[in-house]
C-alpha cells in the first residue's frame, strides 16, 4: 500500500472518530448515565519497545470487551511517527496483532494502535514508545587491547555484539596501547562524539558508525602535549564538561553555544596534576591534585585548593594520592594511598558556604569518615567501582573475584566469582546505575581472549549475572555507554 493511501486510511479512521465524538456531544442530555458500545480494554502492550533495524517487532494483544469481543467485528491499525513529527506517520499493519519487519529510519517514535468497531465507527486506541536502532545505536563501548593494539567492541541495547568496529569501518586501528574511551559533548547544541585515547594520540569518531572524524587536538585552542585524554567530567544536567588530558584540565560549555564542535578553553591554570577521576557532577568543579595531594576546584579558570578541614582527614593536605575516586552529587568516595604505601577509604561531602554578609565564599570537601584498609587484596588492586545506587558499597577485583565492602564498616558484604581474572570494571553512569560492566580475560591480550559480564547490583550489595558475552574482545581497559 502506498504512503498516500496509508495516510488516507489513517485520516479516514481519525475522521470517523471525530464524527463519533460530535454525534455523542449532540445527543448529550446532561445526565452522563451511559457507557460506550462494548467498551474495550487492551493488555500485552508494553510501555516501551526497542527493536533493531530489519528485525521483527511482534506485539500480541489481548482485547477484552464489556460484551463478548468478536475479532471480525473490528478493524485494526498500527502506525508510528517520529517524536515531534506526528504529521508524517508510517503505517505498519492492519492486523489485530503486530508482527512486522521494521524498516523505518533509526530514531525514536510514538507507536499507536487503533481498534475500530465496523458497525458503530467507535474506536479505541493505545500509544507506546518505540526506539528503532541499528548495530551501533545506544549501547556499551568496550575498549580493549589486542596484541598492543586498541580495539573497540560495541554491544547495543538489544545485545547485538559488533567486534573491532573502528578498524572494520576505517581500515586501520585507532592506535597502540589503549587508554580510555569516552562520549564527549552531546545534547542540543554540541555534537556528541566518540573519543578514543591511546598512548600515542586521541581521536574523535562519529557515534553512528565509528568512522574517523578528526584528531582530538582540533577541539582545542591550545592543544596539550601529549594529547592523551584520561577522564571526562560532565555536569549531571549536561550544561558543561571538563576533560583531563595528561594531568591538566580543560573546560567547554555544552549549552547555549552556536558551534557543534565548540572548542575547549585554554588549560585551567595552576600547579597541579589532576587525578583521572571525576569529582564534578554537581555544583563547583572539584578535582584531586596528585602533585599537591589535596582537593582543588576551578575558580574561573584557575585551580584553587579547597579550604582546610578538620576531622578524620584534612582535604587540603591529604598526604596521599588517589587510587580511585567517584562523586555523585555532593558525595565523594575514594581510595587513597599514603606515602608509606598504606591505603584508606574516605567518605566526604563537597560543600559551598558563605559568611554572614555573603562577602566570603568557603569551598570545602568536608570529611565524613576515614577507614584504614587492612585486607591484603585491597592493598594491591587498582580495580575499583562505586555506583550512585548505593555509594557506600565499594567493589574491588582481585583475580577472578569481585568483592563488595562497606565504606562504613569495612566489612565484606558479598563476593562474585568470574570465569577468568578481572581486567577492568565500571558501573553504568547513565542509563542503568545498578549495572556493573566487567571485562575478564586470560591475560594474553590475544584476539577474542576477553569476555564481558553485565552484573546487577542488588540491595544488599551482592551481584547477579544479567548477561555474559564470551570471547568478544581483548583485555578491557575501559567502558563507556553511548546514547
């Protein structure tokens, strides 16, 4: 059926519906003591569907009427339109149950189902959300090392695995010795880009297919050397972002700008070496200075140490480097290593306060507690993870074991055993904060020597397996969700 005929069919049904409404209004006697003919109710239609391009979308529907429901007494219509573009719908089916191969353009849609009674013209409808994706739409990027070379594995939200996607598209690898993968920019004003860092360079790729776009230095007024991106620090509302490149911090605004490829401002000034962990997310942009061993913040383009604090530790003079750190809103959790090699966990809260007359501003990282680490495994590992779902569950990996400890008591809360030793793990920070991504391998760095777990964090800190993708990568060094 042509699109013009489809449109006429939709318009005819909608027209009949409006006529029925008009008739009901003209016959309205004001007592409202009546019911529609054989009022119908639907079940079996979910609140949201995600389907891959060229795959089948199947929705069996159960219909119940106040009177007996006879399928042949009704007409059926399924159609969808792009979000914010209802004037251009796509007709999918005229059957009661939907079972079609999806060939619409990738994007987000509203899916509508209409059931019309042939005799009376009365119809009933239901709407739901539909996302059409391809192999590279929405999912997790895993950066791994294979024989010293950087390799990207992509798993989309319907669990389709695409291996070595960058080299497959571009005909050559990103570079040698991978360092990190990020999704920079995004939103209404600034182009979202896949950013891949290796030991020798950082490049930018097109999110829709991983094709090469440009070298990372092109996004800087004054490009740092070496240009190895270490960390992305993005505000939780998407207003702006900082990147840590070779220990230095650079800023750019993401909202209310006119350039899709807006550049990063010159380096935030100061004598510091930023730890590659995001302390931002809300309020002032905090960082940790590995050189000065203190918390610092961006004060209009200059790094300033936080105010001295008292309690279990002094945030302005920690006398330790940060082994792992995370911030969610105002809350900070971190693992620190002192000069003598001992380690301890800290809980802290970012704080901004003012003098009585508001003439002075006090920027602090307030100590909540410090807990010394005595477990031998935790003194050696560098693989940690914390989720915003419960920030006092600290996970660390040792061999093929993932252990959850309480940052309040230090007690072990749970353990999970993987098939092979853990190389890297990270909680999702966007779509599903209760999901832990884990890369495991035999350590050889050979092709397909690594596998990926999706683990679900439970209320008591235990982990359960959601998905397992066997032999899909090398030795994982980083994960990042791509919207």
